[in-house]
C-alpha cells in the first residue's frame, strides 16, 4: 500500500523519484552552503556567488528576518536569489502552524525535576499521541528510554499498560529504576521494566524474551499486540526501530521521533561521507548513483539537517552570531599544522561594533598542540596570516557574510531534513512491499518547532 507522504512529498511532485532527482540536483548546485563545517566557513564564503554577497551586504534587517521563511513572499531584485527561493519553496514542505496542532489532554508529568520546557513539551505531546493511538496495545517497547520520563508520562495516562524500556547506558537504567520506585505507585515497578541493552536490528529475540517475561510477571500468558516507541531516537536508532517493526510479527505499530542525524554510523571510518544508513532507500540510492555531479551527503549536510529550523530564525537569532562564527573561522584558519584552538573560559566577548582584530582572537581563543594538548603562544607569524586573510573583509564584510551563510543554511535546513526523513519513509515502504506486508506510514508534526526543532514523529501501522 502506498505510504502517506504529505509531510515529505511536496505538492509540486507526484512520486519519490522525481522529487529526489530535483532535490539532489538543487543540493548539488548549492553544496557550497553546507559542504564545510562552520569553523571553516571562510571557504564557503569564498565560494558564495558575488551577486549573493552583494545582496546580503546591503540587506535590511527586516528582509534578513524573512529570507529563510521561503514560503513567505519577499521581493528580491536579483534573479539568481529569486530563483533560489522559488525552487527551494517547491522542494520544501511548508511548516504546520502551531495553531493547527490539535489541543489534547496531556499527562501531568509531575516528576520533571530539572526538565526543560522543551523536554516537557515533547514528552507531553508524544505520550498523549501514543496513548491515543495505542489503546489496544498490550506492551510498549521504548527504545532509548533514558531516565524514563516518557514511560512515566505514559504510566500516568494508562497504568495498566506494560512498558519495556531499553537503554544502552547502564547508569541511566539504574536512575530510571530508582525514579520508578520513588516517584510512581508501587504497582508501576511490576508493569514497567527497564533493561540495559544496546539495541540493533538483531535484537528481536532479546526483545521478545524480555517482553514475554514482563507479560508473565503481570499474569499475561501471551502477547498479541506490541508497539515500538521512542523520543529522541538518536542517530541510527530510529532506523533500528523501523527494522524491528518490520521483522517482529507482534509489533503492530511504531511511533518514534528521530534526531541527531549527524551521528549516523559510518560504513568506512576513513570516509566521512559514506554512511551505513544514508541513503537508505533504493529510490534515493538510485538517484544519487545516476547524478553526474558529486553529491555531498557528508557529515556537515546531516548536521545542518538537524539544526534550528527557519521558524526559530526570526525570533531566536543573535546579532553577534556572525561575528563569533567569522572570528572562530579566522582563528582556525591561521593555525599551523599540528595546532588547534579552544575557546577560553569564560569566553571573552567579541565586540560586534568594530572590525575583528588579532587581539580579539588572542583574548578569546587559546592556541594548543594537537599532539601534546599543551597550550601554545600566538606568534607574529599567526598575526601575519591574520592580516593577509582579513584584507578582503574590510568594513566588517566578514561577519556580515558569515551571517549571510547562516541565513542560507537556515533556508535549506528543512529541505536537508526532509531528504533524510523521506528517504527513511521510502525505505520503510520498499521493505514492507518486499515482505508483502501492508502498512500505512506517515510523518506527523507533533510538537511546536519553535520550541523543539525535531518536531516530527514517524508513524507506521500494519494493516490486517
């Protein structure tokens, strides 16, 4: 059955292959925006077309605020930039307005000691979602259960539900067990089980054994319906969850929120651009293989995919970000071979009123040896490099162009993330079809992206 792809396939395209072809071609054309890490942004700025530079050096604050919001109208007299935003808008799903997220009853989550508003919001929304979608589920498997916050919220909504929490960090497992005993009713220690385990696609037998043990301890001699859940399923964990969903007959649904795409495992430790699980689908792999230009699906691309969204740009942007980014890049660039820098603590502020000086870098950054880790002294040779590099960035052009680069990165962030997430959705559909397994799949925006940038939950259900 065809997957529901409203979040990932924009209205301009009718099939995955055409969408991926257009998206990959666009990303190849503008790979200079994300090809380098921001500590090497000087190379990216040098690659920026001159008409882009001219525009951003003269841009008003109002237009800079709106530029990454590509679905909002912005009059731009430069054809290349107008085309950039127009094409990007056709490839990028529009955000769901906060008002469009249906208000729902939320668990109390009374035990949120040291919990940020962001974390509390995520737990409340995901727990409510799971509770409403898994009413007839007997047992939930929480991948990456951490300290047990999500499990606790689910228990408060439905105490009769059995929950198996799997977490690789033993210290977190112990802390979750302690919280369960101290903060929840005594009965919770019977229906909730936290186990220390590194979960992989080969963990089926282990999960089934732990699930049956939990079920028997609750007087249930058999299981007929389980669900896999997860909040902040880091790196490859959400993909593992998908693979377990496909391979385990008892698992009827999955509700998992992925994050930290840049931590995906490498296929070759010596190659920072070949990952075990990206591209994942046959359709995207085919498009990439057919591309005549280099496709830079590297670590910086994945890092950009999980950075702040454009919804946060207008209200959360700091006026000094461009200065700090440019200063850090300058400090990195003037290091000799075998040298690196680290920010002094507390960090010395860099004034955003005047030109960045070599003295600013000396006050803010400590030069160190990569070999010994010992502190080194800044030398006249470093200052000479600094003076040579800054000749092209007089009148504060450097910080302005660093901010422009950040603006462009923010503009394409949602497209980068969409390529990553849609690739997973296509993979899930392909694998289900190969197993002759009818499924219904989609992404749903579950939380407010102004508060929580990773706001989408992957939902997949097996159809009887």
